């Protein structure tokens, strides 16, 4: 594909969605048309699946069902949005992608890397990001942020025990160790402005021909 795919990853509470919003003005100055999206979601069918996954009424969904729902949303998102944008040579930024399944279901849910890696590969036809920005933050700090920022809107995954969130962070750090060339780790405890600046620098250094 001719485009560039950049994923933003991190535990809940790391502030990656805020970082994405803050870096868009700088990235819009590049040579490629900019597309932003998210997982699960990004297209209507995947957004409906997202609502099912995150609904607090669905606490009885087991880990395997959760993983399969994420992968179903990922597949339709790929077909409808990601692949066409990349084939058109666009710069695509996605809020969460395959590494979220590794961290949350592979590590957090203890489903193991084998099944998650296979399903990721199956759903994406083997596509991996050209760059992944990982926003790292201490688990206790992240949980405090979640409760502060989502007092009026807490989703099903926010209700998980602290141990689950710690395992998710371990999963991300293990993914970085396995593929260090793909990841750039950013200290998410910094101010939003500093996080955005670090993100912009990382992207422009990795893809200088685009800016």
C-alpha cells in the first residue's frame, strides 16, 4: 500500500485520544491527505459493535466473545476505511489497533498471544502500522484519571480491577520489547502540550519526506 499507517496505543487513562486531537493541526501540514479513525469503530457497523462491547449492561460477555467482537469490528473497519485510505496514499492515524488486542485480551484477559496474533493477522490480512506511538503511564495514575475524567460516563472496561489494568500495561511493554523498531514510547505523565510535541517530533522524524 502507498499510504502511511500510524497507530496510537496506551492503557485507558493515558490520554492518547487527547494527544491525537492535539497533534492533528501539525500533521495536516504534510504532503499526504490526513485521515483519522478509531478502534473499535470508525465506520457505522464497527461503531455498533463498539457500543455492544463497552455497554455496562454487558458485563456477562466473556473474554473470548469480547476478543471476537473486537476482531469483527477490526475487519469491517479495515475493509471499509483503512485499506481504501492506505491504497489512496493517505496518512492514516488510528486511535487503537492490533496492539490493543494483544495488551487487553492477550495479557489482560490471559487469552495468550498465539490466538490474539492469529486473529489480528486474519482480520487485517497481516497489516501492521508503520509506526506505533505508545503512551505510557503508571497504572495508579491512569486509574485516577479514569475516575476523574469519566465520572459521568464510565464504560464496561473502566470497571475492571486494577490488576487487569496492570497486566494491560505489561502487555504493551512486552509488545515494545518484541518489536522495538515499530514503537516509540512517550511519557504520558507529561502535560498535554508536552505529549503532543513529543508525538509530532516522533512522527516527523520517522517520516521526514512527508513534511
